C-alpha cells in the first residue's frame, strides 16, 4: 500500500442542500483531505475487516458514478420491470468508492454498484427524475467483461468481496434494530453477520447526494463461512443456500415443495427459487438438501432425534429461536419460513441455520399482525405464531422448530437460553441497548439533518419499554 497526499472533493460537508436535484450545480471542494490511501495493484485485499466494522468511529462512504452510468442502470431496471413486473435485476454499474474514517481516506476504483432487496426494491429514479431511497450492494470483484479488470475477480476490500447496504426503511429512530439483533445473535453463539452504521453519499456526475445513515452488512458467502470455520480452506466447499419466501411460497422445509423451489437463481428469466444455491453451482445436484428435508419430515420421532443430533447444529438453532422470541421479529423461519441461510459443512456433514434480515422487531416495523399483537409481547414462547398458515390459507408446518422443540432435552435447552437472555444486566437488557445507542447517536445524529430525504433524528422511541416488557413476559412464562 502506498500513501499519497492529494486533493479530492470533500464529502465531509458541514452543510448540504436539503434535496439533491439531478441538475444541481457541482459542490466545489471545500478543504483538502490530508491522507488518501491508494491501493497497490498487487494487493488482493485492501484494508482490514475490523476497520470497517469499528463501531467507535464515524464512517463515510461515497459512491462515485457518472451520470450516464447511473441513468443507464436506471433504464435497465425499468426495462426489467416492464418485462417481469419488478425491479430486481442484479446488473452492476461501474463506479468508484471513497471510504473515510478517523484513519484517513481509501479510494477504490472499479467497483460494481446496484440496488438490492426483495419486496423493498425500487428504481434508482422515479419517472419525474427524482431519486429514490434504495438499498445498495457494492461488489469489489466485477470485471465488467474487460480484460484489464480480470485481476479484480480475486480482489477483496475490508476482507469482503461485497458489502450490503440498507437505508432506514422503517423510520426507526434508533437506527439500530438490525445491528443490535445481529450483535445479540453473535454474542450468544449464533453464526450471524457483522453490521455497522455509516453515512452514505452517491456522487452522480457532479451532484453529491447524501442518502442518509445506512447499515452496512457483512455478506453471507464463502468468506463468511471461512471466518466462522477458522478460515480453513477445505471448509468452504459445502453447499450454502439462501432461503426465503419467493415465487414458490414460504421456505418452511416441508416435504411438499415444488421441484423448482430448489435451484440456482437466474434473474435474467426472473427465476427465484426458495432455496437458492450460492456455492458449488457447477457441481451440486441439491441431493444433500433434498435428503435433509426428506428426513426431518418423514423419520419417526426416535429416528428423527438421532438424525437431527448427527446432521444439524441444534444448539445454535435453539439459541436462534430464543433470540427471535426476545427480539419479537415475526419475519423468521419459525413464523414465516423466511430469511435464513442453510450451510452444509461437508467434513462434519452438519447443517447450520444462519439468520439474516432483522429490520423488523423490538417494537417497530412489521408487528406480525393479525397473528401477533403488541409487538409479540405476550406471545406464547412455546407455540409462538404461524403466519404462514394465515397467509396461505392452509395448515403449514415448520418441521425444524416444531419437531426439535418436542424433544424434552432440547425444549429444556431452549428454555435455558431464554432465561439466559432475560436475566438482569445480561444479554437482552435496555442498558446494553442504550449504551450502543448513545455511542452511535454521538457519531451520527448531526448528520441526520443533512439528508436529502426526511430527517429522522436519533431517538429511543419505545425500545426501552419494549425490552422491559418482553423480559418480564418471558420470565413470567418460564416461571409459570
């Protein structure tokens, strides 16, 4: 890595227009940035994982894209919508990234830039030319079919191939529901992604647009797997499936799935399987997953208990179920058959569930009505709620949670994890949340006034009372 002093257009703007018009006069440089890190072309990784996910410092990301490239990507999205009725194309536009924190500035050329999201995805611009708030994805490994960029296929930045970026779609004034949820998962021992807050700008030609405070996520991919399995290269060969409610209904792991519900996504024809293979795309025939689904549905109780112990990471799954109860997130496997990954580790032959997408819960977002009420406070911790049955109009089972919690040993373990979570001054406690909140508010609250969209100042809303009520509710049910 080499360091050079240069002048670049400052994105540490102390005052900014309240909206970003597409034809704005360029914002001129206001001050020099002292140190800019320009990556050495021979480096395969640029900067450390810990630098990006340091929650004690303010981070700013600016995506620099030409006006022509931005509009071309928007046109591609509208063409896709005209053909398939949604904006979910995964085509990347070529852009650059400027990253800033207390250590200085890092400039990354030739990144891929696109929107992301399932039901939340929108076009970059409306028909009148106004910009939409969007979730983004940036990729550091795109070559854009250029021979000169082929080496980027092996590039990582912050030890990541990609970064997922979500705006505050639920207008959560804490900005922290998803980060706190994933942090809690990891702290109790569930394999879950790291997340951190950052300011996000998009410089479209000469117009510098502040999109607001975003949550950045470690993507769940082969690098994620290597980090969880001590970076052993032979352990990233297992099948990894992204599992969510798609064209074939909820992904409950029932045995009555359509054959095309297991496959490899092909967005060019709008094919989106519920169980979407992300690794081993050229070699896997999906037989391992099909066998797993068959066995958890058809084995007798005693045979199931033996099988699940040998083939599934039950302990982490029970922790996941317990954390979901205290978070009050209705959009998970147990209630919705949604929002998780399944990883098959080939050496141990064990399957592991990896959660993601926690923008609902903790007293905000979707409350799960009409099956749940009061943000799940008062919901039965043993039967929980079955949104799938309500939404599809038939009995829907969730064999993993249904059958595992019928085994007395595992039920007791689940209760123990719930008890651990709600003990005074332990994992799930209002003091832990407010400590994180105060740190992030000090870093980012002033920036909320700069956004070109609705300003959402930091505030605790109802989260303290939610945590207190949920803890009391779970304790009462455990003691009854």
